[in-house]
C-alpha cells in the first residue's frame, strides 16, 4: 500500500487550501460549457473558479483540475469523508455522541490482496452444528470486546465507524458545512461491504486465523427467519441485551415489520416474507436507481432516497430487532448504536449477499459512473493502519477473498405475488385532474388518489427492459429522530387491504431515527411494471394509489405523487 504522511497530523483533503470556500459562480467564458451541477461554496479568486473543482485532493487521492479537461464542470465529483474535521455525531434526542476514530499521521491506499484460498461465509443458523467454528467466532468477538476503547479494532470503535458515517460525524471533503451520509443513497451497498471486510479481517487477526469468515443471518429463507440461536445465549460474547424481548426464537421475523406483531400463522408469515424478497429483489429492482438507491455526489445536501432492499427488509429488520424499551430502539433499531450488537454484522453480511445474488443470478450490473466508483471511505485494518478504499475495488467479492455458501437455498426466486383483482376497487378521494393542485399535506389517515399513467398503450418487452414504470411519491417529510412507516397499495379492494403476498400491495416506505429532530425530506420510488401486468392494468389510463400510515401517524407529509418512466441503467 502507498502511504501519505503529513507531519504532526493527518490531512486527507482540501485542508491545504489557504481559504475555505463560501460561495460560487462560474466565469463568463466557462458558463457556456456547463452541462451538469456545480456544487460549490466559494469564489476563490478573481476568475470565480471553484477550488473544490480545481484542488488536488491529497487525502482523497484524486486530481481535479482544468488541466487537460475540455469541460471541467461537466461531471459530478465523488464523495469522501474529511477525517480532519470529524466531529460529534447526532443522536435522535438532539444530544451528541463522540464516535470519531483515533487520529493518525498516515493513510494507506488499499491494494487488492494476493489471490489465495477464498473465505466462505456460512449461514448463521447452521453454526451451532460446527462447534469449532462457533468457538472461534465467540472468541473473536470476546477479544474485540476486551480491547481498549481507543484501539480502532475494538468492538466499541467498530460500532463507532457506523455511528460516524451514518450520524453526521464526517463533513464531505471540500464541503465543511455538508455532512457525509452512506444511507439513503447508492453508497449503501459498497460502504457496508467495506465495513464488513475490515471487521472480518480484524476478527481473523485476533484469533490468528486469516481464513475466518463472518456468518450471515439467512433471513431470506424459512430456516433463517428468526434470530439465530447462537446470538441468544446470555453468557456468550455474541449476546446483546438490547433486543426486542418478544422477538426471540422461535418467533418468526416479519420482513415488512410495522411496529406491531400481526396475528398471522407461521405459514402465512413465511409466504409473505418470501414474496417480499421476490418483489424487492426481482420484480421491483429493474433499474440501478431502484436497487442501489439515488445518486449522491460531492456537494449534495439532500439524500433523495433508498434502494428497495435498503428500505425493506434492511430497515424493517433493524426495526424488528431493536429494543422498544429503549428511547430510540437501541441497539439495532437506531444507526448510532446498531454496530454495538454482533447481530448487526451478520444482518449486513446477508445484505451484502443480496448484492452478490443480484449480480450473479438476477442479471444485475454495477453502476459505471465515476462519482460512484471513485467514492472513498476510510477504515482501520487488522494491523491498525488507516486505509483509504474506493467503491470500485469492492465490486467483486472474490477479489476481496471471500464468497458466500452457494448451497444455501434461495426460495424467493420463484415466490411471485398473487393478484386478487377486486371488482370493488377503492374510489380515490383526489382525482388525476386535481392531483397537482389539491394533493399535498400530512398523512394522518389512509388516503387514496388517482394517478395518471404515462401511456395507456401496452408496452413491449423491449420497452419494459429499457424503461421501468415507476410510482414516485415525492417530498416525504418527517422528523429525523422518529421512526416512520407507511404502506402503498395499487388498485386495491375497497373493503379490505391486500396481504403482503398479494400484487396490490406495492411496497412500503420506512425510515429509522438516525439524526436530530430536524425534518428530512425524501422520495420513494416503487416499480409497478410487473404489478400492472399482474393486475391486467397495462392499458389503464390511471391507477388508484392508497397510502396507509403505520408508524409515525400524523407526522408524515407528502408533497406529491406521479408515475414516470425511468431508464433501467
């Protein structure tokens, strides 16, 4: 690895600039070339050129400048954390918590490891049958817990990695007034893959076994739809006291949990869970935007929206697992404390596995935009070195030295929903004609609105492959310190709501508390291409969309609803 060393302290970013930017404008002779966004805070000299686009980002390792570029402003810039000004992170109650890592005087640039035997991540529910592996796992976490707090490999510091990146600890490089965020955007999958990579390597180092691999909580198959028993032994290092006491095994997990336990039998719950996985991974993940989440580049302030899997089941599992007796559902139920529970890492190991399945079995591809590929994170490795990584080096798990057990079943691949096609459909309270002028307000109760479709001509398979028909719920505004959730239905029955395994149930929006009370505004995008097929509604001029508040009732504002065609790549 190459090292960047600065005497006295680490300066990974634009701290070498003599003046921090305050506002920005383009020189007249460059405005004609501007085709993209200019995210800037400053005029830096007599020519008005923005230093954020011109500086040599020593810490981020990327040169941005006008030299050799015909149009230096026609591209977005990747995000990177500014470690030098890492500060207190926000807790949902408005207080702060110190989550910043230890300081250092050098950064190593990550290099892919030499090829060797691949570590195989196994399903956690099977580990009780492997006492040797289980003993290693428990020992690794025991040793991590025993390390001093200021050791970056300690479990406490590993938890604070998530806290810093997810609860406003790091400013963006070059934008001291904008905080970096790895949720609710396309950084969700690569950040957590890197996070687990170093966590896994640290465990292997502590127990002297470089072949050690993290398990994954196999919540996408019936055998894993409960908290794995290895995490429930109160004498084990894998145990965490802050979990929902009502959700201990053999209680089945609800992948679309809404804060209360529905009275359904186990067979129905399993069917609903498998259908949820099919919808989130297969029928509603046709585009990069819907699988990965919204683009997020340097200078962006608003985080516009999660990908399908981040919302459901990722967020809902956090919600289901967290302790409702704690103020903010600690530990798993809120981002600043989630990493304190060893179960968190097994949960995210399966999230990471879903990314692998998306590409290996569902034809998914990686994003090709450089502002995604060159986004950077900083992690401490197993030798206590601070390492700078890029998204582009995380795309192939085999190059990182691990794979997932391919013998584990994936039953949801064929778990399609069923359509009831009610003849007594809900009547909208707001029509298409009035939608843009009358619909905007607080979601205090169930509402149904008529939404016009882009076309009533049945699209060909090629057209559907190129563009996904997407329901867009805009301007969802709520307090950032509250858990909120609402469900979405399309052309549903007037008397009763569809089950989670039925086509009329289009999806859900959920957000966990991870910052102060300040309002957050997001968008929800739900693919309805396959849903329209299932409901025989491909030639309808409009559909009736029903929103049902589940958590945070009375605190959710909705700005508008539309249906749009978006490119699948």
